[in-house]
C-alpha cells in the first residue's frame, strides 16, 4: 500500500520520496506479465527526448523502449495501477493543492547497457508535469547489476534507488534532476507524471 501521508509530507518538504513496498509483489508480477506481452508483440518503441521540433531518439542519451499506458486497451493490472495512481493524485491535490488534473504513464524496458543521462522531467516549453513517479517491476535485483536511479536531492548530493519490484519513487518534476545508470540486465518499470491541465494551445 502506498503510504500517502508520508509521501505528501516528503513532497511538501524535500520534494522527493522513496517507498520500498508501495506495490505488492503480486501486483508487480501481473504488471510485468502485461508489459512482457506488449513487448513480445512488438508494441514498445524507442523512447525520445524533448518535444516538438526538439524531439530526438538518441540511444546514447536515453536507451529505453516504452509503451504509454491506456485505460481502454490495458489489461486488468494496468487498469488497477492507473486507478491507484489516480487515487494518489487526488490525495496529493487535497493536501497540497498542486492542481493535478491528470496522470500519464508508460512502461519502460531498459536493455542491458541502456541508460538515461541526467535530466529534469519538466519539458522546457511546458510546465504541465508536476510530480514524477517511477514504479519498478523486476522481482529481484542484485545491486551488482547496476541500474540504480540517482536522484539529485540537492546540487551536490544524490541518493541511489535500487530498481526492485514494489519500490515507488516520487519527486517534483521541475526541480529534482535524476539519471538512470546502465545495468547488466533488462530493467522494467513504469514511469509516470501527475500533470496540470495544459494551457490552451495556440
Ligand atoms: C524517466 C526516468 C527513471 C527510472 O523515464 O524520465 O527518469 O528509474 N526514469 O526508470
Ligand atoms: Mn526522468
């Protein structure tokens, strides 16, 4: 179970939170099974960086392949995950009044050697992303395999998160820079963002 009060307090304070048992092993296994099925069917695509004219696929900067989650086409585990995160978004809003209006998320598979260089999740031309989330899906993970997430909690200090199933990382999209280290094995996760309603397009 997600510990919403602790998560909310941490977001309001330091701006980041790591909970190791936010999702059960059983739910993570079901999510991983759905992810593997999509992957076997060839539905994941190389991830890009940037938006609009700035968009590019650069495996040296970002090595994962992704599939956006969809309430309509998703399996029961995917739908349950989205419902749980939407409930969390409502709790965050009620406490912090961030103006969260939606949640978007994608499955991600980092192949061995794949990494994501240090970055912020908020796009340069859009302030829609408020809070980032990452749920890990590998049922076991030996630290010697690499693949940790480095979160720069201040300019000079980072914490390392081991990508083990059930661990949920939450942080402010605008301010917490982070980096995915390359691993020696496949690394499975769901990255997501609580967003405010985008301003009217021109
Ligand atoms: C991302 C990201 C972190 C992770 O997809 O933007 O930073 O640990 N993912 O997978
Ligand atoms: Mn990121």
